[in-house]
C-alpha cells in the first residue's frame, strides 16, 4: 500500500493481556472490576477501543472463563464513557512440548488447547464489537511454547465471528499471517471493512525494525484498516511509526509496562503519551463513534 500519513487516528488500549506481567507491575489489572476500571480510564484518556483479556482474580494467571468476560463486558458497557469493546479470542491455542528429546506427551503446565466453538464461546455470549483472530502458528517467546492456529481452526473461527456480526481484528505476527488473512477474505470468511493489527517485536515473529515493519505495511491491501504496536523498549516509538506509515495506534500494559526507563505506567498514562505523540505529528484523534462508522461496527 502507498505510504501516506494517517491524519485521523484511533487508539486501541490493550489493557492486561495474558502474559506473566501481573506480578511485575501493580498497575496490571487482574479482577474484572479492575480490568474494567483500567479500560474506562484508558477510554477517558483518549482510547477509542479497549482490547481485553481476563485473568484469574486470585492468581493473575490468564483465563478463558466466560463469567469473567461477561463481568468485564457489563462493567464497561454500563460506564459513563463510550468505548469500542474488543475481546481477545487468542486463548485456547497454547501448546507446550515436553522437551527436545521427548516432545510428547505435551507439558500439562501451560498447554491449553480448545476447539473453535469453545474458543469463541465468550464472544458469542458477550457479543463485543471486535474480537481478535491470531492469524497463524508461531514459535512464541522461549522454551517449548508454540502458539497454534491451524488453517482449519482459523477458517472455522473466522466464520463464527462473521456469523455473530462481530468484526474480526486479524493479528498478524509475520508476513505469512498476512498472506493467510488475504485468503480468509478471498473465501468470504471475513467481510469488508477488514481490520488488522500488525504485531511487531514479539519473539519469534516479525522483528520491529523499520525495514521489517514497512515490509508488513506494504503487504496490507490499501483498502484495509491497520494498527500496529511493538513491545518493550520500542513500544512508545511505534505510535509515530504507525501513524507515519498510514496506520492507527495500539498501546497498553499488555505490550509494555513502562512510561519511561524504570517508571511503571498505567494504561491511561500510556494512552495519554500516545495522544501527545499523535497530536504532535499534526494528526487528529478520533473517538468511538467515528471508529464504528469507519469499521461498520454494531454497537451493543
């Protein structure tokens, strides 16, 4: 797609994620009440979209419990601020092999494999406006963990999401994921307008250098809407990179815990920083109503 700066930008805040971060910062929310409160604060700071996982309120571990999603959804929808709700559907594809000499049986500590209907069950119950679709399988981080999303699984989940009237946000961690996303669109399993998130810097997907980022951007069709983020120390540079490349912005504690070196952030502070960068570039922040119009979302 041609490189043209985006002048009308929406911000997504990834509120809590599923990683082992709850013990690393007191600001990472665990309970449904805290996740919703942090999402609402992010919306008040300028996020048009909030992307939510849920966690076990006691341990902080990632969870797929529908009751937790329902509580988060109800709390956000009953708040005094409007925001587009985006729920993850990335859970249930976690495979951890035994070891390099005995990969089978799978390690039960961390392996979490579920069928397509179960992986989308909370989406069917909560009916968010957007839900994520991790569009490929990859070696993820260290050790023996593989994030698994087979072509058959992705086709089934994409159809379920589309049939529910929920807009899939395609999560692309590498160029092959974009290739398969185009196939899903060609097969009619994902409808226009297509929404995509470019996930940069996550081991071992696409690194977050600018050459690789532009390779990803150049593989996004011109009529698709994309956002981008990176994790860690480059997370707060990516709002500028994405806007300049024609995209939108994602920040949040799922991706980065720090406001600056050694200074732990809240979600609202990360959104505020993104707002400053975007407006400093001469672009305009758009809100949830304009996002719904742009992406043809159904407000619940």
